[in-house]
C-alpha cells in the first residue's frame, strides 16, 4: 500500500524536498535523457502529492489550481520510481491527485501535458486527448483533459 501525503510547498522539510527533487531529477533528467530546468519556480504555487513506501518517496505529482499553470486545474511532474512502477503506483498517485484537485480546488476539469507513450494510461483514468501532438523538452506530448 502506498502512503499518500499532500502538502503545500511551505510544509516540506528539507529532507522531504530533497527526496522529491531527487526523484524528479532521476526520472525526468537522467532516465529520460532530457536536459531541462525541472526547478521551474512553480513549486511554491503547487500542492504536492507524495507517495511513500516504507518512508521512502517512490511516487509524486504536483497539482495547480486553474490559471496557475493552465486555464484549468492541472496535474504535472507525474513520477514513479522505476523499481515501483510494477505495483500500479502510477494509477494510485494519479487517483490521489485527481481527488486532491477536487478537494482542494473544487474542480472537476483537469488538464495535463502527457507524454505521448502514456496516452493510454491517462485515457484509462478518464482523460481525453485534445489537439495535436507537440514537443515539450524534446519529448512528444499530447494535451489531455478530464471533465
């Protein structure tokens, strides 16, 4: 079972923040061979959804209210440590994030920028593709919305 914690940026302690940033860097920079600025100045506006297994950060997303990232509420930086993907924690952290958007922002419409290869994963969570494929940080993406 994944232990989910939801926090504002100011609620992080240093070790927790370090662990989240390490996971994000491990996946989005190292694993995906993508040089980009992960620390983008938006974490302080986000609410952070963190998944722990035995007190170790293994899954993460950040959520935004409408207009803080997209016009709609949004979920981004979806990350699950590669050793824990086989347990379905991607679905668990995404469902917790969808629930958090509804609880914290009273919003049902959620927009994501999904890596193309994960389109089916997000479709199974109720998201639908909107618009054309585009490159984001050199990786094919599709905008998706869940209503």
